[in-house]
C-alpha cells in the first residue's frame, strides 16, 4: 500500500510539473530554466513561536507552490498565478510596494520571468 501512495504522489507531482512547464512555455515562448516545488504546511500549534523557543506542531498538507523561472534580458519581472489568472508586471530597478493583490511583489533584483501555480 505504501508503495502505491508514493507512486500516486510521484505521478501527481509529475503531472503538475508538466502543467507548470507547459503553461510557462505557452506564455513566454521558451522553456523555463528551472521548475521547483515548495510543499505546503500548516502550523496546528505555535505559529511564530518557533524562533522564540516555543513549541510548534507543523503538519504537511496536500498543496504546494510551483514556480517555473528563467532569466530575461529586460528589467521587468512578469509573474503569473495560474490558479488566480492574470499577470503582474513590474520594473526590477524600482520594485513597488504591494498593491494588496495576489502578488506581493517582493521579488529580488534578479531578472526573472515567473509562472506560478498554487
């Protein structure tokens, strides 16, 4: 049974990676240099107490953030959330404060093109 669960997870992860890669290629007309996954988690106990020597009880969840990225030649970041729709484009030389939308616009000054799915 455990092997089947692992295979199911791997298959789902491979499908999502392919979806993110395909969406990136469709939107930006080239392959991403990298596709990465950050697994989701929740704190059942002790949010923001771990760095104050408090107790925490984190738990993994069946969600993840996927990012496909590549370097670009211009000085604008283009970020897309596939599940929320739409793009956010902003200059990298002067990164604006968040407008309260889905993209917090906290991107480093590296020149990146991003396609995200959560």
